[in-house]
C-alpha cells in the first residue's frame, strides 16, 4: 500500500530552498549597495518565478508520478511561497534590527528623494514622509512583507501552474510501484 505524503511536509524543503535563495540574494544586494535598485528587484522576481517553476515541477515529478492538476500545482506554489514569506519576514526583521539599524533611515531618505524627483508638492511630501516614518518599523515591515510576498506568490503560482500542470490518468499512465 502506498503512503500518502503531506503536501505541506513535502514542500517545506522547497520553501526553505526558495527562502535561502531570497536571503542570499538580499544579502548580496545589500553588500553591493543595490538594496533600493528597481532593476535588481525585477531581476529577483524573474529568479523567483523560474525557481518556483522548478520547485513545483520537482514536486510533481518526485511525488505525483509526473502528473499534477492546475489546482494542485497552484496550491503547491502557494505553500512554497508561504514558507518563503515567513523565512523572508524573519530575515527582514533581523536585517532591520541587528544587521543594519540605520537601514530604515536610508530607506526613508531614498523615498524622500524619489518623491522630490517626481515634483510632489511640499505639503504632500511632508504628509507622505510623516506616514512613512510611522510605518517604517521592523515590527510592521516584517508582517507586511508576508502579505506582500503572498500576493506576489499568488500571481506567480497562477502563472507557474499553467506550465507545470500535466494531467492524465495516473492509474493507467503511472509506472508500477513495487
């Protein structure tokens, strides 16, 4: 008799892999002083979607005999991104409270500079910066990163599931288990 493996347990490893890649990438960007680079952000989104594709495909091929429905592929991607989001939130909290306590000030200065480049009126700029100072705290940033990463993960999982899904009749098409 075949044992059923939990999708949560199986994808924990995949979530850890994605989380570690996210931490390493963030640290490299931090040390290269590219933390606030938009281009690097887009590159990282591309890296995430490619990795998510291979992780979900790995789940399909190693645990589901090469077959997976769209819904199951999407769910698997969501679970992987949930683990990723939690790992990255913990790292983000550590980054802002231990590694670089002045990073929030750098981020606020960057935000103010970007607002000034857009010729935003001074009153609006002051109001925006006042709001930013209220929410730019590690205890707020970390949980918000879970929400924002899950939103991005949902979109990526929807896209990846299109390419990973492979439906068939596993009773007929699956190799014999001995």
